[in-house]
C-alpha cells in the first residue's frame, strides 16, 4: 500500500498520541493504517507499509483484536488472514471507553471498595485520610454509573447531547 504524505503524517501522529494514552506506538499506527485503508490488509502488507517487524505486527494485531477494534476477514483466493478496523468513529470511541473502563476503572473500583471496608476497621487511619479515600471512590462510582447510563445511547443522540454540553453548562451556571 502506498502512503501519501498526508496519510503518513496521520499514522505517525496517531502513533505519537497512542504513546501519550498508554498505547504502544506500533499498535496505534497499525490501527490508524487499517482505519484509513479502503480494503482489508494482511500482516505482510502492514509490516511492509509501516516498515515494522512481522512479529511486531502480529502482536499488535492481537492487541487490537483483544480491544475489539480490528477483526479478521478473508479474501477470495487468498488463504492469509486480512484485517479491517472498525470504521465508525462513534463505535471506535465506545469500544475504547468500554475497554478502558473494564481494564482500568473497574479493577480500581474493586480495590477502592475493599479499602473502604478495611478503612472502617483501621484504628490508625485518620478521618481526613478516610474522607479522601471515600471521595475518590464516590467520584469513580459516579463516573461509572454515568457511563453505564449513557453507553447505550445511539450515536446521533450522543452527538446531540455532546453538542448541548456548553449550553447545559451555561444553563446550570458555575459554582
């Protein structure tokens, strides 16, 4: 696959942003390549296009599949696996948020809930420290419940909701 300068810039930047979000650069670049590609690509094409090792491509594709951002497809007359990325940006966003919640927020909530229970029995824990722990737990629980309330909204509804954000903030006023 030939990359135009614009596509190269996009892919390189997506890789840079990926590292800032805690995602391996190659994983992010492969995701960008597959997202921008107008046909499925096999691992060899990806490796050649991005000039990365085939083993790195294989591991990166497994990571993208585990996130649900890339899936395998087959081409007539070709026994190799080909890969396609989700194309709907709202679905990509939903999948990423869902996976980050599952991998990061949910385990953190479990530990914070355990800490809250243990804090009740810890005579050495100062009240101010316990209050800080409780505030973080309440905040993350609120975010989790809010996410659960909104995650099933259709993209068009979510888009209208997000566009209303500034108006709602002005309506509610600032504290």
